[in-house]
C-alpha cells in the first residue's frame, strides 16, 4: 500500500509524463481531494498509508486529469470572490477576471430594485452580488442543468436569488429591471481549435461560443436590455479580448458613453453603460 509521500511523488511523475501543466500542484490537489483533506495535510503526514478506497479514487482522478479534464470538474468546486462554488461540465468554470464584473456591478446592484444575471451558469455572479448586498437578484439561464447547479450553490450559500429558465431576457417585462449583468458566450466558433483541450473539450459550448465573430450574443442582448431596463438603468458586460470597441459601437443613442474596465493583464474586460433617462 502506498503512503502519502510516495503517492504524491508517483502522481507528479505520471502528470509530468503526460505533459500536464503544474504537475506538482495538480498531484497535491488530487491527492488531498482523495483524502478529503487539504494540501497542508500531505506535508504533515507523508508516512500515512492510503486506504484502498483512497488509492482507487486518487488513481481515477489522475487518469481523468491526464484526459485533460479540468481540475475544477474533478474536485467539483472553484473559488470565486472568496467563496467555493460547485461546478460540473454543465456550467462554465468561473474565472478570476470575472470578479472585475462583480466589482463593477456591485455599487449599482446595491441600489437597483432588481439585478438580472443573464446566462448565470453556476450562479457565481448572481450569488456573489446577492451576498454582497444587492437588493434583489434574478439569475437567468436557458440550461435547466445549469440552473440545477446554480440553485444548489445558492442554497448552500444562503443567497436569496430567484432563478428563471429562459432564453436571454425573453421572460422579463418592459422597464422592469434596474441592472443587467452578463458574462456571455463570446468566443468565435473559428477559434475553437486554438483553445486548450481543458476548455474546448470539457466546458459547455453553449456558454463559450457565439456564432460568427463571437459577437452574436451582444448583438441580441443590447436591444433586449434596452427593452427591459428602466430609464437610467445600467448594463455591465464581460468582454473577450479585443472586443471592447466593437461592442461599444453597438450602443445606439439610447445609451450613455460606455466605460471600459481593464483586468489585471491590461485587457479591456468589462463594459458599463446606462440607458439614458
């Protein structure tokens, strides 16, 4: 039977041969997950022998990672804004850059009568806004499977969010919303082959890819937003790299001059605009 130190060493070697990024960190995360403990435990107890069931789970996790299954889908969780969220292949894995969208939206969500998260996925944005003081939050997604994950995350976090299965903003009445937020699909279909297999082969295509040049969702969302937003209401969108100018040009005279926020890499990542009173 393997002990913790040997299992960790063998896992690193296996991942290195499979050319998996960050093999040491990956092996630590997977072994800790198999042991239902944290990574510091591995260093405090290197001689502890693995039980048979732990060895079996660890081997399965390593095999899944060698198939490029993302770590988050193996462990079933991803941290976002300081909280753990359940994730499965039914939902996009929340990214750190999306926290900028939350930070941009929060001052407005705290005063808006209703904030709507379009394409809520795991619910990370909607739940975070609700827990950080938004008055009322609604999470919308076309995917029933995604909403199942979002509801579970909301329940575990004691977040007050209303969940609606709908295509975009189709279920909402005119002039009923104070703030709209969205991290929409914005990867052009032609870019599929350039993505890492962890993204291309495992994350939901519905949440990743937009038709043609990757801007199709924005072209639809902007007029829908102008219909449901109250006058003076706000819109906060996450953007793909190089898309800020194109999306800004879609805003007609009904909208204020957009403000663009850059992420830590200096990329235009978030657009904020208001519907003119």
